[in-house]
């Protein structure tokens, strides 16, 4: 059995693997033939994995992030009651083995899940690191306390929207896509996600009962906003949303996120806003009282030719 087949078996039984690293998710977002996995085994058991999406650009082998996949990176099974000092040594050994088992590549770039904080073994192997941030509500049990921790304007928006709008759970992914698309239309940008990709994700998530779509609709049937949330064993993730640019002042998105947070609470899960480095979005997410979580961007460039190509490209950016 090859590594990929072994990993598929692992995904059937280890539900602590984040949804974005699950084999079925990667089959859709990367393409079944375009991803593989580095694994570490002991006693015929997988104790660590590093799935990767590999493509060819010109004659370069590129390991990158698939679309609609906020994070990938290392999954590791730790021994029970492991001391912290032992944990770091264990991670060094495991990460080293995962790196050695990667295929030859010219360029590597991944977002690791925020729960992975130790990247030193990658540094020692010549990888680089930068930091992005998400926001997470780690404890969603006490909804009254959560709501009181929201910034005052978020609470005000929610109360306003509750009076004006009805929240509807929907199954129509094409209707969601039309609202989602309006966000990009308003900014005169093309939608980076094709409908067929979102449809395939939706079909797979619906079959596994790990997604919900909510719409905020007014009395005359206008959709003000819509959000799309998926979840795994640990967390719910706000991965997509959209709003009508003509109806943006109704507080609809705040109301829908509050609805999603309440659903995460009902399921006993964390809520991950899948943060953004854009300042207005960052400020909006902070308003929900969530904890800022850094997550690692790990990269490496091999070979003089691709390094030269990279720096030429960066230099041209500065000249524009």
C-alpha cells in the first residue's frame, strides 16, 4: 500500500486531522492526482503526516496551497502525557523525517494550522517563515459571556439586524454563489473560485454533514448577506461569505456570524474566523472578542534559476 492509500485509511479513523487536510477535501481542491503525502510510521502505524499539493509551472515543481484551503501542514500523534522538553525533541525527529520524505521540489509554500507553533526543524533545513493571523473563539460554551465580549458596535449591529431580517438556513449553493460573487463585483475583481469548485465542496460536505449556509433576508425577499461554514472535530470555520453592496448597512453579516457561533457552541466546537491580513476585515473579526492566533507560512526555494526568477519578479513589482 502506498503512502496516499495509507493516509486515506488514517483519515477514516483519525478525526482530529483538520478538515482541510482530509483526503476527500484535497481530492476536490487539489485534484485527486495532484496531491500526495509524506508520512512517518512506527510499528505499522502512521504517527505524523504532511500532505502536499504539487503542480508544474513551466519546468518547476511547485508545492503550494489549493484554493479554498486556509491551512494544511503537519499532523502529529503525540505520546500520552509527554513532557514539553521531550515533545520538542520528538517534533524535531518527526519533522525531519517528514521533510526527508517530501519529493524533490523547486518551490514549497504552505500555511500550517495555527496549532503548529514549532517550525525550528524546518528552519534548520533551510525553510523560511512568515506569519499570518486568524481569530478564534476557543470556548463557545457560554453564549451570554461571548456576546458581552463583542465590541459594542457588533452587538448593536446584531440587535438591529434581528429586527429587520430573518435568518434562513439554505441548501441552494448556486444562490449562495451569486451573493458571494457580489463581494468581488463590488471591488471590480474576478471571483477566484469557480462555481464548479464550490459546488463540489458543498456536495462532499453535505454528504458528511459538516457544513451550513445561512442567509439574512428581509421582508421583501432581498438577500442582504450569506455565509458558508464548515467544521471538523475541533472547530467550525467561516470560509466564505458575501453581501449585497446596496444593503451593507443592515448588520446582516454580524447577525449571521452570531448564528454560526451559536451553532458552533451547540456542537461544542471552537469558532475560527479564518482571518485576513486586510485591516478592515481584521478589525471586524476582532470585534467578536476572538483570540488572535498566529499561523506559520512556511516556504523554501530550491535552485538558482527559480531563485533568480523570483527576485526578478519581485523587482518588477517595485518598478511598477
